[in-house]
C-alpha cells in the first residue's frame, strides 16, 4: 500500500459561522470544560454523529416493526 492509498489519521474540516455564534460557543466551552476551537468542533461533531446514529436506529426499529409501536419487554406494563 502506497502512502497515497493509506487513509488519513485525521482530516481538517472548516466552516464559517456568525460572530455571535462563535462568542456563544466560547462561553459554552467554558461551561463544558472544553479548551480551544478544535476541541469545541470535535465535541460538536461527535454529538452530531451520536444524534444521527440514534435517529438511524429509531428508523430501523420503526421499519422492522412496520411503523407499529415496538413491543415492550416482558414484565413491563404499559
């Protein structure tokens, strides 16, 4: 495998955001104990990915049960 064929260990993603959102995110970072923009962006993207995974799982469950409500586990009352 050549160097060009190896997957990158990391990538740089960039986005322009409104100045007020940037200030708000800096305040949020303090509350969450995040340091620096890279850590803020990594945490935000991780949370976005987690939310998307949960949405995909919900859709898969709904598809499996044909849109009907999934049954509750044994011993759980409605």
